[in-house]
């Protein structure tokens, strides 16, 4: 009954949507690879990095849960448990739960922490555009108070109320790091309407749109965090774990947006090969530049 109430209440603010937005939709076609040149095992891409031994791993990870009145099992606890797991694996020193929608509390923690890059885990209603913008503002305040450069990296898991991001977020702000948006499968209840977000946000180099289908996953609204925190993960749940690890390790290491995007694409390719699914041309990085090069595609066919 509690779960049904949860879904009914969230549906009032979320609903469901279908469709995926890509900055280069014309490249979302099936790629045909040269014979004898498999793309799996791309050096430096398909495997996630271990947490670096820098001050970043000692920072606080800020958790912005979904609906605050729900039981720990279904909503609030999912976000907190996800943050605790990332702490246990060394990507942060501790978590701070912002259970009052009050990111201003972040300032003192940031000032006391050793590093410059901070991870924010925003889930569902904790991923609203205004809340993300206030978190970036808190980062600016802490940075100016200490004279130390700081940036905030939001990981948004099926964010609700993110449609106004174009009006709320300054994507060029030095206090906003890269933005990661994890979206549940098409047709899922409460799936955010990403296409309603301003193109200034969606097309910005800092933005990473990570759709469940591209990784061969079937996330519900609760799915990404449920998979992440599974105590005995199956093969599909381990994919979620690998994706979160790639994000957190990349943030801590200061990995550029282009290299991180290439690493995500390498995971998509590896999972597609394992599932015998088509590989999209947009996931390939021809030319051999950087640590995530792949063979040049020969032909591309319209996606079926």
C-alpha cells in the first residue's frame, strides 16, 4: 500500500514520458564495423578507474532525496544508501543528507573539506532545477569564502521538476561541474520529460544524458538506485554499479567531459555486444584521438 501511495503521489508531479533527446540525432543510426575489428576492450574506456588518492575522496557527498515523508525503503533511503555505498567505495569521505531541501547547509561542510570537486546525488524530487541551482550557489559561497576553487557535480537520477533548468542554471558557471542525468526506460511511470529541458542545457558540453536503454537496462523510477545498492547484484545490476563508479571516479580524477562521454559510450558498446544489440554510430569515436579511440565505421544504416 505504501508503494502504491508513493507512485500515486509522485504521478501528480511527474507523470511519464517517452522519447529520448540526443544532441546529434542524425548519428543515432546502426553502425556497421569493418570485418575483424571488434570495438570491445577499448583501452582506458571500458573499465572504470579506482578512486584516486587525492583530497577529492575526502570530501562530503551531498544527498538530496526524493519525497521526504516516504519510508526509508522506497525513496529517501534509496538515495541515502546509494550515497553510503559510494562513500564505502572511497569516492567520498562522508555523506550529508539534505533532508530539508536546504543546500545552504552545504557551505560549512565544503569549507571544512580538503578537495575542490563535490558530488551531489539528487534523486526524483530532490533533482528539481531550483534545488540544483541553489546547490551551485552554495558552492560559489564556499569557494569565495575560502579563496579555493570549487565546483559541484550533480548526479540527477530520474529528476522531477528539472524542466526549468534553462532558466535556473548557468551552465557556464565555474562552480557548476559536469551534469549527469540518469533517465529510466521509455514509458516508465514518473520518467522525466527530458525533451522539455532547454537546449542550452541539453546541448552543453558539461551535460551527460544517460538513458537506461542505451546501456541495455530496464530501470523503473526506483531502478537505478535499487540496482546500485543491491547486496547480491546480478549481471544487469552490476552495470548500474559500473556506471555510477565511472561517474564518481571521473569526477574525483578531474576527467574532462569529452573523455567521460567516450567512457560512457564504451560501456554502451560493451553491453550492446554482450546483449547482441546494435551499436549506434554516435557511440563510436573514430580518428584515434585520446584514450577512447575506436575503429572507423564503414557504413551506417537507419535505425530500425
